[in-house]
């Protein structure tokens, strides 16, 4: 019971004190989980990240589930995950309800118009760095260009595109290994 | 179907298929907005900005926000829980076969194909968000678009410098908010 509470509080601290999620959380995870509690080693955290990145879902959530599961099985995984999302839920619900009250205010609307421009600039930079990481060779470049064109001009569900590109990756891998053998 | 069930189902699917972290949920959120009319592109951009500027994983923040916008407090809770549910199940399974999963050729090959596709999917949404952030229905394409364009370029160029990249999003948004008020964007 005590360990569950500790898991919850640790991950709530991580969720409440880090911004952005993903890689931005790494230093905080290391501090809370390796240095403070010694629950996992630094290598394990890197492993969780690698797997978190190639499993569905939010990376920070996946990492929390991993650590919780390691310490206390399925209940531990659930408790750690609830811990990391609790601060988000509280903070966002507060901000959203306050913003709703002032939504007609002209100054707020101008400010939000400026903020939207900044948000677009920030996500554009994120997309470029994701593309740089994801496009490692010509085939990846072709997949990127093809998906960009298809999703821009046609109304294809994202799920179908993700599934199809996964299959392309698997087929390409099989062909590559055959060639190596031949 | 009740709005709560629909929210839960949509966010469950997002949690199951959004691969590569928080930003990967954006294409799914954009689809929801278009399909059900729960929120506009403009509102989505506001939610992205606030999710980036507040503590916690961005994907979780966005789920809570979208859920709240669509169906109030209960909506925010349901969307968040539905988003993390597939993760918990999948990770508990994967944790048992940790090393096998990581070294599995098929898994690695699939992600080799998925990574560039996810980047392209997000890029498409971002192009739409940028169009919406600049477009004003009453004025259309006019000189009024020059200040936002300059603001966008200035921030984007500054973000290319490593040192400036580390600046917290809150500061970019604060600066942009002031610019928005002063220039009456």
C-alpha cells in the first residue's frame, strides 16, 4: 500500500513539474526514479523511452506504466499512470473553465490570436525535427512525401495511413533481408 | 450514442493508434473536430498552445482540454482515461516480453515505416492550422496578414538556434500574446 502511494505521488510530481512531455521529462524522471527512489536504473529508463516511442500512446504515460508495473504489477502500472495524469487534468480543467468565462473579452481574443501564431511556429519546428528523425533514407522520404500528399488532398483516416505505412515498413524489411542473403 | 461514449471511443482509438508521443495525437484531434463539429480549427490551436504552456504531458493536456470543451468536466476526465487505457494494457503486456519486443525485426520494420508517416500526418494538420491562424473571414487576404506573418517568421527563425530552442513555450506565448494585443491581431 505504501509503495502504491509513493508511486502515485512520485509520478504526480513528475507530471506537475515538467512541461511538454516526451524527452523534456527525462531529467525529472531520472531524478525521481533513479536518484531519489532507486526504483530503476538509468539504462532501464532509456529502454522504456525507446519502447515508449514505438508503442502507441503518450511516451510519458507509457514510461509511468512501465515503472509502476515493474514495482507492483498491473496495479502499480495503473496507479503510476493515474499519478502522472492527475496534475494535468486538474490544471487544464481550471484553465479551461477560467478561459471560457473571459472568452468574449477583446483583449483576450487578440492575445489568443498572437498565441496561436506562436503555437503554429512551435509545432512547425516540432514537425521538422520529427521529420528529420523519421526520414533516415530514400524510402522514408518517399513515405513522408506520399502521406503528406494523400492526407492533404484526400480524406483518409489517420489509422488507415499508420497501418499502411507500418505494412510498407515490414515488407521493405523483408525485401532488404532477402537481398542481403542473396 | 451518448456524447460520453462517443468521446471515450474516439479517445480510445487515439490512444491505440497515436504512435510517437503527444504531437501524434494532433491528427486524430483534428479529425474529431471535423467529423463531429466539437470544436473549430482555431479552438484546436488554442488548446494546443495551452497544452504546451502548462505542466504535464502535452498529449494528456490536450485530451483533457478537448474532452472538457466537448462535454464539460466529465468529458475531460473520460477523454483522458480513454486515451491512457490502451497504453496501460499494451505496456503491461510488453513489459513481460521487454527485450523480445525491442529486438523484434517486424516491430522495428513497422516503426521504420510509421515514423515518417506520422511526421507527414502532423505536417498536414499544421498546414491547416497555419491557414486558419492567418485567415480572417471578414478581411480575407489583406495587408492585415503581414504582422502575423512576421511574428510567425521571427519565432520560427529564432527556434532554429539551439540556445533559443530551450526557452520555455510559456515565454514565446507571452511575447506573442503581447504582440497580438499591441497589433490587434
